[in-house]
C-alpha cells in the first residue's frame, strides 16, 4: 500500500469512526423498546426526516450506478430515470406523507409498514402482515446485496485488494453499526451522510469540469459520440465480449439506438417506486409532527434535484476526461472513484470516497433494519409467538440482521454485478408490491383486505414474471417491469375489492376520520 492509499484509508477510517460513534451514542436509547429501535419513537425533525429519507433511498447507485450509466451509454437512460425519481420524490412527499403519518397512528400506532397494512384492515389472522413481511425480506435482501457490491468495488478499486474480502469487510462494518444504534442512529447518521454525499458529488463535478477545460470543453469532447447527448437516442458502445473497443485512444461507438416513447415511459416509471419504498415511508411515519412534513418535502426535493442532476453529469465529465479508462458496463460504475483519485490530493480523495461509503451505509442499514423488523416484529411476534416480550423481539431482530447479511453476502459474491441492474429489480419489487396498496389504502375507502392481498401478491409476482419471461421478448415488451406490475397490481386491487364484501363500518369510519384530519 503506497502513501496515497494510506492517506485515503486514514480519511475513510476517520469517517467510519464518526459513524460508529453515532451508533454508540444512540445505542442505549434504541434498546429501550422496539418502537425506539424500529421507528425512533416518532421523534424525527423535518431536516433529519427529509435528508435521512433521501440518503437511505439513493444508496451507492447514486454515486456509482447512475454516473456509470451516463458514462457508458450517454445521458438518456440516466436523465430520464433521474427525472422520474425527482417527480416521484416530490409527489410522494406531497400526497402520501401527511396521511400516512396520521393513519399509522390511528391504525394501532403501527411502527412497521406490514403492521400498518394489517391494522388498517383490522386483521385477525395477519395474512396481509405475513405476505408484506415476506416480500420485504426478499427484496431488501437483494437491495442489501447491491450495497455490499458497492462496498466491494469501492475498497477493491481503491486499495487493489481482492473484491470478496473487501465486500465482506464492508458487510461486517454495516452489520455492527446497525445492531448498535437502530433507527435513531441510522436516521442521525443518514442526515450526516446526505450532506457528505451532496458535497462529494458537487466537489467532483466542479473539479472534473475545471480539469476538462470548462463546461464547453466537456460538451465538445463528447458531442461527437453518436447519441451520447441525445435525450431521444442512446449511445451504443462497440464491444467484443462485453469489452468496449477503441482505436488510437478513442472509444468506438456504433450507430445510436432509438429512445422511443415507450422507453421514456419505462424509465420515468422509476418515480412510481417511491410510493412503495419502506425506507422512505417509515420516515413519514417517524416524524414528530405531520405539520413539519411540508418543510421536509421542500428539503428533500431540493436535495434530490441537485444530487441527481450532478450524478448524471459526472458520467459525462468522466467520459470527457477518461474516454477509454473503463471498458465494461460494470467497470463504468467506478467513474466517480477514478475522477476522485485522479484529480484530488489523496487525503481529500479519501473524504470524497467517504461519500460512496456514506451512500452505501445510509441505505444498507435501512434495508437491514426494515428487513429485520419484518421478521422479528411482524412474523416472530405477530405470527409465531404472539406473547413474545420486547426483549425477545430485540434479540430475534439482531439474529435476523446477521442471517440477512449472510444471504446478501452470497448474492454479492459476483464482482461483475452491475449495481444499477440489481437496484432496478429490487426497486420494481417494492414499487409494485406496496406502491398501489399504499395509495389505495390511504385514498380509497372501498378497498378491502381481499383487494389488499390480491394487490400485493399480483404486483410482487408480476415483477418476477415480467423481468424473467416477458421482457426478454424485446420490442414493445422491453419495458421496465415496475410499470406493468404497478398497473396490474392496481387493477387487481380495484377488481377484487369490488367483487368482494365492502370493509366494515369501523374501518370506513377510521378512514373518514383520517381524511378529516382527526
């Protein structure tokens, strides 16, 4: 390890120590009860709620996956995805946050999303809770794996170490931190990490643009690439065995691909995912007052607009400065690391690299914690051992954290995994499984428990079916699985609810009270 790598390591160790200190600081309070551990006692302020929601949502793909897509095939895919995400963020905070905060209290003071669904429909047999918890375990384990891939790629690229040991090291760090502090530590550190992430993004895009000779030089360097700057086309790297070819130091591209209206709708559909993201919805439930959600919405929207636009442009700057440095779609996701280590002093680069670590930690701790709560609170206490004490729930949750981490490690063993691809599948899973159900539960009085079950199961299964069976057919069927699955889930909720008995008078009365703000 040379002196530059040592300086990078020192900077990242300082950052990691700060995160551990936050976990230790909140450890005692988090262990007081399962409500404190899983929801922070509904005590989040507007800034922490907003920033932690977005930091936990964006994860390492914001600094690696999104710039990597822009570097590899131009701005269209990345930009339309970013537009969909920005719109989804704003609409979710605007229409869902207040009513969910209010309804989660009315529905038996629910502290997890499966518990809210179950209490919303006054379940006795906990069918909805069980199904929701199982889907959360499945998709969050996949999500956690994407974060571990990010950790492995980061440490492996920085220190020239083997990928698998570095990935496992990152997993252990995240696991220990999450076990220590729970939701409060996670939210407090996510607030800090959101700041680190946006500073890192802005710093790199500014330094990179200056190094390239200014904005006009960046544009000039990439505009000759067919389709690279086209919002309605896409660049097509010439590859051999998945490796981009070059000639005389110039990367080779074929004719640009078409970016049809269907493809645009497909990428914009990323925004639909927000309505079903447990890590975001929990922040709505955890804020100390619904009246502070307006401020949170503004903070979250500004953060997202800046972060997403800068992340996309980093890919453009990277292709301008290092056109042949990264020759596969998987390697392209390292462009943020390449820019940081090439353009900045080693110690400063280390702190910028902490931005990737921040993004990874802020997401993986959320994913692990929510998945653990789904099993310990909703399955163990809600189904298998209804008389379980709070202490027993806490013990089971920490054992579950360990087991989920082990499964995520197995999924993340392939160092050629593309982070963006892994995240897109899990994102579709949550968006289609829970998104329609959240919206109909909050805004349609006629929905009943049969419709809720039908919506969850159909949405979750359609994600798998469309991804594995329909989408490979190509052509008009090559649509991001979230869009058809979201629509199918919504239709199932409506049809099944209307064909079965309406909800009880008590459920309808609760709905009206929530709508009236009582």
